[in-house]
């Protein structure tokens, strides 16, 4: 099979051929249906502590644009539904070619123009790769933030300003060491959906504790347009790099809010 992508000949409908788990019972993303979620008063506050990275790249890997430090630096996620500390690994984006599509998760069927994923791995494993292969839904913890068009996002501006430098697949650029990743997050990480799921790209491993925030982040129209200028590994606009929702099967979606 041609390398996986989001085109007609290599998109989500084809992924099961190389990754049979694509048809598993714990796949992501899902449609978050408010009438079917359940408030869980036992969900603790989430704490993300991100230390500025001295050596990080912003890259185009052919299917997303991604902030990738060269090594861990103590940036970590704890609390919420998580039983242990998770180490920060990378963040990346999924987006559409217009404002009516682009997010992976949906809320009552509504898609946002984009979705930002902060990926963390369970620190009881020796590495990210081991965490992905560790089996069960506690290998990774991914924070999902919807993006909607509105005011310019000053915290994301150092990243969106780099997008023109990684227009083509396989390109990367060094991120200035004063980039403050913590500033991207809302002051308090409250009001989220959480459920057991998978990576939304091959290998689609069912190793993810998903934490999707109810409140979208805002980015300007110009920042959204920057994403839409990125080219994928097939030489086409990368917009549309989102997987459609998967069946919930017998999973429960819990919320930290009523
Ligand atoms: C580890 C990882 C890689 C790519 C993704 O889209 C997600 S959601 C997670
Ligand atoms: Zn993702």
C-alpha cells in the first residue's frame, strides 16, 4: 500500500489493510455526544508543567506539522484521570481546508476548524515507543484542544509564524528557545471529556487516555490560513488531515463538568 495519508487512495478507509486495529473497539476520534456522557465528580484537576525546551524542532512530517523536542526536560502532565506522571513528547495539529471542517473529535456532530494534540507518555515506561506498545489505554495521555477562528493566539504565534518555513514535507526548523509552551494552555485545565481510545493515525494503537477540552482555543483567520498553506507528502494541501469519528462501542465518555 502507498504510505498512508488522507487522499482517496490512501486515506482512513484504507488504513485497516496495514493496521487491522483500525476496526477495533477502542478507536479514536469519536463524536462527543453531550446527551450520552457522564459527569464524574472523582476526576481531579489536571496539571501540566511545561519547561521551555533548549532544543526543539518544528517539522512537517508529511501528515501534520509538529513541535518535537530532541529530548525530555521534565515537562509533564499529572492529575485528572491519570494515575501516574506522563512525560511530554510532542504536539501537532489536524485541520481542514475551510472553517466548517478540520477537527478529529466532534461535539454533538459539530467539527471545529482544527484540533491541537499534546502527546504525553506514561513515565513508568522506558520510552515513548514502549508506552505506545505497552498495551491498554494508559500508555499515552493526549490533550485535545479545539481551535476556532477569532482573536490572534499570541501564545501560538511563534509556532504559526514558523509554518511557512516547513511548507514542504520533510522540512524542519529550530524553535527559538524562549518559546513558552505553557502559555498555549488555558490558565486552568478544567471542563474536559475523557475516554479510552487510540492514536488517530497509523499504527492506531489503542493506548491513549484521551482528554478533550470543552472550551476551544482561538486563532486568527491568518493563523488558520497559515496551516492551509502546508503541503503533504503527496504534494497536495495538507488540510483534511483528520480521521472521521469511530464507533464508541461499549466505552463510556466521562466529563469533569456537569
Ligand atoms: C503519537 C501520535 C501521533 C500522531 C497523532 O495524530 C496522534 S493523535 C498521536
Ligand atoms: Zn493527533
